[in-house]
DNA sequence: AACGTTATTAATATCGTTTTCTTAACTATG
DNA sequence: CATAGTTAAGAAAACGATATTAATAACGTT
């Protein structure tokens, strides 16, 4: 069943040349005669030769492998990032190996170390880590290029690809205030020790304050990006004496939790309460009513991160960047429009 | 910045032993004195040694890498499979490298060849390929264990992990007939040259026939798993003289397309038309009304496939299996229940 | 005391590449 | 025609690990 692998030696022998010559041909180097080149290529084709990558890696000290470390592949946001990264690097002839951290800080830490020990050429990381020492020391010590997506943390010598969370949140809330005249706006927020949560809340508050509406702490529910907690939060919000007129969900997961409760109780959107979400996914526009959101950026984010990483791998030495993507509003019916 | 990598030689020197001895210690082999073992481990720790995997692979002729080939990571169904596979194999100390085929047969073919040439130890494949020669010849020639998920194709010496599509479709339709008395049931189907599409249609037809309802070809729309085509199909169905009482979407993507049309036109579910879907994802239960579906199996599928593959990698020689997962109905309101 | 046995370590070969380093042959130049 | 320069190809070394084989030490047996 399993035959002996064809090596360069076999190809060389078949073509009647030395091994290094065969190597030179297959790597498209100069200084080989056309006759020999032809013979070697022909032999390689005939024998169906495929190079042994581990030998090549060993010699060349490069693996052509990229590490992608994310909290959850089965989350639309992250899997879209992975899609972009895979597409970009596949074309460049690099493989990506995937690490799923399950939102566990220790697993993330282990994943980073593992990736480094496997000599990946670069890492794209969607971090949930609060302890940045590991990251910092690995970057310092091994000099592996690192691009962090979605969350800003305090680490040097790293590129970031982020969403312009503050302004985006701001835009959503201003729409509610300016167009619909709402004043009682609640939000279901992510955790505040992640910049993507913190900044979104910042934008929310800024929009209120700029428009002379006092921030009401009761209207802010932290649901840690989770459906079940958002469900609970929605229940609490609707059982208040001073019910909000609108609920702003800071990601799509929490939107799902929120809508589950609303549908269960027969609360009408947007008549009884308006609903907004940050992320726009396919199903958001298929909801009844379709939900107002911001344009999708995950695909773009993956692509941008990949591009940046690629340039670093190829030795670009420029200042470390912090790219902010700024999606536009996608107005649908759940906010009360139309 | 980037220091010289620490090799086993350095460790050996530091510990004052030979290289092979250091190797034996780190691989937990017998025939080393406790004193030496301690010295080597200590040296390795002090120098922060990490093995060079390509060297190890070269010598051992094993890569500890699994290939996962799927049409689209950013599709919930497939990313959930990936999640299961990653979790399983991470624990076994194996990496997974991801190939996204973008639903393109040629890319899939290339991915398989690439995976093989990278000497992955096994492959998990969600295929859309109609030309099975490539698969067959690779399995034959290289003897790499292969587990195919979601679609049955005509290939020998391969394990399958599938959904019991015929019976599941049957269950859904029978529910519509028996409980709700519907007779005019349309379906939006996947392509029929994939078993997952063909078998679902088979179950649909069987349910009708077994209950004495003639199959009406006009009620069968092929939408190739796509949102846009499902949108179009829904439009066609609702513009028929003899409108269906219920629409059965064979996957969640097509459900989204279908619902988009229904919501846009203000068609009431389930009063004007009942709706069913095959796949159940988080958002399906957050829709208004929540949509009746079958239990999720994607996570389970990934795990099962990984287990099977792992056993093959470890040399299990038993008969090749065809595992069928059989999810139960999840009855919600979109079918007219409650 | 001589020998065999066993536990521990070292020396060497090997995996499949690519990178020097050489050497040979050919070309151009005066 | 001599000499330098260029092109083409091979020989040998290297990458970092492990497997195989050989060597040594310690020990018990007779």
C-alpha cells in the first residue's frame, strides 16, 4: 500500500544528474543547461515527485506556516477572519494552523507558546488575554511577527487591526437619538476589560452625553458576549419600571439572546422596543423585522491582518500600525425606520 | 533580537552528556540513570529548549499534522466541524492545518494533493467533488487515512460520518402531514449530485408518497444551498396559483434567503405559510417565529470524524465504517405548532 | 580471577533537502 | 595563444533530531 517516497535522489538518478543539480532545477535557479533542466523536470514529473517539506524546512529554517489563534472557530466573527487569512496565505503558498482557545486565557497562552515552538513564521491572534507578559516576552525573544485583531492591548512591537468601536457605537446611538428621538436607550455590553467592549461602551456614553442625555447605569448590562446572559439582561431591562425604548446589543450573539426573550414574551420590535446590533451577519437581515446594524468587517479584518503580517514576515521594518476599520450604518426596520 | 535557537546539542553540552542521551531523556526512554536524567532536564529547562519539529519529522517520518478540508470556514456548519476536530486533536498533540475550498472542485482537488504532499497524517474532508478519481488514487497510493463528512461518495477504503438525511427529511415532512394536515408542501433543495441534497429530497418524497400525497415537481426548487437562489425560489413558490402551505428549507442558508423574501413581502409565518429548516443554529431559535428544525449535529460530526481518523492513524484495520447521525426534531412555532 | 550479563553512555549513520566549495569546460579578450 | 571570466555540474557539508550499533562500567557467578 504505502510505497517508498520518491526523493530528490531518485529524481536525480532518473535524470542522470547529481542531487544538487536536481535541487537547482526544481528551485528555478540559474546555471543549469536547458537540456538538464528538461531532463530533471521530466524525471520529476514521471516519478511524481513531491518534496519532503520537513527536510526543506530544516535546511531553510523556514516553515511556510502561519499560526491563527482565536477564541472560537464556530463563532461567525472569528471564522470569517480565518477565512480571510486562509485565502490570503494559501495564495502565497503558506499553510495556516489553527488554535482554538475556547475563551480560556491559559489555553491561549499555551497556544501562543506552542505556535512559537512550532516555528510558525507569524501569528494572527484574537486575544482575550489580560496578562500580556507572555505575549510581550515571546515577541521580544523570538522576534516572530504578530498581528492582533479585534482587541487593543498594551503590547509593543505588534500590529493591530481593530474596529473603530467608539465611533461606530456613537453612530448607532446617535441614529436612535437624532432620527427617532429616543432618550431611554439601554445597552447589552461586552466585558469592559476588553477594548472591544470598553470602547463600544465609551461610544454609547459619548453619544448620550453629547446629546444632553444623562447616562443611566441601570441601562447598562454586561453580558460578556454571551447569549444566555443577554437573555437574562433583556429580562431585567424589560422588568424595570422605567423600561428602555431601545436596546443596543454590542454583538450578534447577544442579539440572539435578546431576541429570544423578546419573541418568547411577544414583545414587538420596534413598536414596544427598538433593537440594534453591532455586527451584521447574514441572518440579521433575515430576522423579522430585519435588524439595524453596522456593515460586516470581519472578512476585511482577516484580509488586512494577513496583509500586514505578510509584509512583516518579508522583513518590513516600518512603524507598528494600528488600523481601524470604520463600517457604515446599515439601517433596517428594527430601529423604527421605514 | 532573534537569538540562535537552542538545540539538543546545546542541552547535551550543558548537561555534560552526549546528544543521543539527551534525546533519550527528553523522549522518556529507559536506560538512563536518574542523575543524568535530572541533569538533562535541568539543562533543557535552563536553556529554554524547544525541539526543532522539522528535524524530528524528518527523522521520524511523521508530522503530527492533520489536514481539514472544507468548502467554507465561515459557514456555521463547517466551522463547527472544525471546532470539534481541533479540540480532539489538540489534546492528542496534533496540529490541524486548514484548507478552504470555496466550493470549488478544482481547489478541493488541489487541497487534497497539497495536504498529501505535506505529509499530513490524516485528512478530514467535506467534499463537493464529483470527480472521485483524485481521492481514490491518493488513498490507494499513499495510504493516508481519510474520513469524509457530510457527503457520501463512491470511494473505497474511507470512513464516512454522515447525517441520516433520508429519515430526517422524512421526519420533518411527516410532522407537517400528520400533525398539521398539510398536503401542499414545497421544498427548497440542495443540489442532487451531492448525497446530502439527494437523500434529503428522497426523504421528502418518501414522506409524501407514504402518506398518499402525489409529488408535485413544481414544488421542488433546487437552490444549491445558496441564500440568493432560495430567495428567488421562494418568490416563485409564492407566485404560483396553487401556493404551498409549507416550505421546507434543506439548510440554514436557504432558510435565510427564504425568510428574507417572506419578511420583505410581509408574508406571515406560519399563518400564511409554514416554514421548516433542516439545520438548527443559534439564531434559528431567535427568529420570529422560532423555526422548527432538527437538532444540531455538526459538533458531534466533527468529533466523531476526528475519533475515527485518530484510530486509523494509530493503525486500526477494521472494516471501513459509515456512521449515520440521526438528530431528533426540535419543534418550534414556524410549523404552526403551539 | 575470568567471564558473561546487564545497565548506561557514546559514536555514528540517517532522514531529504539546500548551500557552500570545487572543478571542468567553455567564451571572450587582448 | 595565453589568460581571465563565466557557466555548468558534482562532492561534501550542514540543518537538528533519533535509531542503530558499539563501547564501557558495574556486577554477579563459577
